[in-house]
C-alpha cells in the first residue's frame, strides 16, 4: 500500500511539473515520460515501475551532470565523446533494469533501444538537411 501511495504521489508531482515548466528541460517530466515509455513498451507491472523508477532517475541525473560538465569547458563540444558517454551510461542502466525485468521484457527493452536510436538518427538527419 505504501508503494502505491508513493507511486501516486510521484505521478501527481510529475504531472504538476509538466504543466509548470517546459517539458524538455524539466527532469521530473523527462523521468515521467521515460517511465511511461518503458511501461508501455515492456508491459511493466506496478511493482516493476516502483523498482525501475529510481534506477532511471539516477541514470538521468548522472547523464545531466556529465553533459553539464562537458559543456562547462566552453568552446567546441565533442559530440562523439558525448555520444560515447551516453551509450556507456545507457548500457549500464539497461543492465540494472534487466535485473528487475523478465527475460522477455529484456528482449523488448533491446528492441525499444534500437527503435530509439533509429528515431534519434532520423532526427539528426533532418537537422542536417
């Protein structure tokens, strides 16, 4: 029951922040969107959502900190290094997620990550045109 209350409270806070700030820069909105995507794509149970939320939240926090540090240097940003770092962090996060989800969901996670990479690649191509 406590977990359910925490999940509901978290969802309400996340939804409130979606309306309060621009979605892209709001960490709570990013986290909520990622949890919703994973829940939909993998068919997560409420128990699994409760277990993966802190994993995804910590991963997003670490990624934001790492990218902020890279940007602090000023000048040119090494996009290849950023991509490499993001891929490394995503791999580490996915390993933690796979400890919580079923093997079948792990296969779905891999497919979801490939789909995300393809969508990212298409967006980058469109920016270049």
